[in-house]
C-alpha cells in the first residue's frame, strides 16, 4: 500500500520531501507531479524499480525512459551535448521538454535505447520535483503516468491512489498539474526531430531558413555542426 503525501506545490514541506526521498533510496517506485503531468519515478540504478515502471506503463525496452535531472550540471554527466545544440537546450530548461541525446558511459545499458544508445533527459520547473531532486542528489528514472489503453495521463493524487495504490510505494499529491506531456525533441541524429508535441513550445526547435527571425535557427546550427571538427563531448555546466 502506497504512502500518501500532500505536499504544497510552491512551498514543499522539507520533512515530507525527505520521507519520499528515503522511500526512493529504499527501492520504492513513486508517483510525483511535474510541470507537465504526473510521472512515475525510481532511483537511478534501481533495476527492479525500472521493471515495475515499465510494467505499470506496459512498455518494452525500446521505449525511452527519462532521466529527470535537477540542473544542467547534473544532466551533463549522462548525455553528450555538442556545441551546436547546447544553446538550444540551455534556453529551454528548466521547462516542459524531454531531449533525446547520445548517452555517456554513466548511463546503464538497460536505460539506453537498445539500437540508438540514446537516453531521454529533462530538467523540470515544478517546485516539488526540484525539491525532491535536490534531496536525492541524483536523477530520477521516470516515465509519464499514462496507463495502458488510456488517452490522457492521471492528474489528481487521489485518482492515482485509487488506481495504483497496490503498485506504488508513495504518491505525492500537489494538485492538478495538467494532462499535456513534455515536448520531446530528438537531437541524436543529423537533424533534430520533434518526436512529440506537448506542453513545451516547439517554435524554437523548428528548422527554418537561415536568417529568418525570430527564434533560434537550428538550420544554421546544424550546418555549423557539420563544419565543426572533433567528436561530441559531454558538458557539465553549472546552472
């Protein structure tokens, strides 16, 4: 039976956040709010927790799970970000975006896409999520709380408790956080691909003719990337 935590969305109670963090460290799977839907989460490296998340969602190993990071410095430990795309990602975080990027050696194979060797990463804006990540000191492995056969994710803590009380170890209720999932941008190929349009505005990531304004010109960005020499490298930049 899951423990239920009613945590204020703007001023999270530190004691409760610490209790949820302890559950995660002990191998628990939680439901928690983000700035785009509720999500399922477990500790980085928790094999059983990852399997439980996939089971609840009905996902196979080809579906990207996401590393939810506190800041850009943490994100840079787990993905390679080239000079060409650093600016675009930095400008969009924190926010309602998931970015698919080549994984570093810090990411276990079970979290990588089996063919592409990529992983999804994001930095959320939600105050409760940020407080939990700060308490943990490491990313959460996460997936949108969308049950098999449903068109929209759950939006209320009490609803999640009614459906998944038997399958989870903790539920954080911080009020409604909407039904729009993150916008997913795949930066792992030669050109960026908008995989899913969600809560995050995609206009800054649309390919556009060089010189067209306003917005960030990813067409020029990728041309610059093609001309640049040297391999991709991971970034660890203080936010």
